[in-house]
């Protein structure tokens, strides 16, 4: 079964893998739960978003704002979608901790997130597994 959004937590890294559709509310609830879990263990949460073009709805973004209160977050959004990269660019005007990248710039996304040499292959392995859940077989 294909899902619109799959979320995994690996230590201080929250990874979101999304297809072209908006996440369902249960998928978004899981994302928010993982975002705030163990928040006191990490000085900064690192969020890697890989999306084919989908994103949270306006109502889901409001819930994200509530969940983020006081949480320091560094975000890298990887997408080939011009729309997604434009939205991230406008948000980046308000926060220097969010940047967008194209798929071939994944290593730069890791650098932006300040992932360690140990965290990078863990993130890559998680993304490969998550791809199977959001990409329908052809």
C-alpha cells in the first residue's frame, strides 16, 4: 500500500519522505509525534524532507507551528518541484535554518543539516526504505 507521507526518526534526524499528494491527517499526526519525541535530548532537531511535490495542508502547517514552539529546527527540503523550492525560498527569508535542494544536491542537504559521517549513511538507508512506501511500483 502506498502512503503519501512516511516519517522516521533516527537520533536527532527526522526524515519525511512524501509523494505528490498532501499527507493524510493520521500521517501528519505521526510526523508531529516523532518531531516532538525526545526533544529535550537534542539541542537542535534536523529535519530532512524529500518530496515529489506534496506538502502539508494549511491546517496541518498550523498544527506544526504549535508543535514547534521553542524547538530549534534545521530543515533541508529536497525536491525537483519548482513550486516546493519556491515556497521554501520564501520561508527561508524568515529563517536561515531552512534551505531547499535538488535531488542531485543531497550531499549539500546533509551538510546544511550538519549530519555527521555516521548519520549520513543512516539517513540514506532510511530514505531508500521509505521510498518503497511512497512510490507506487511501475
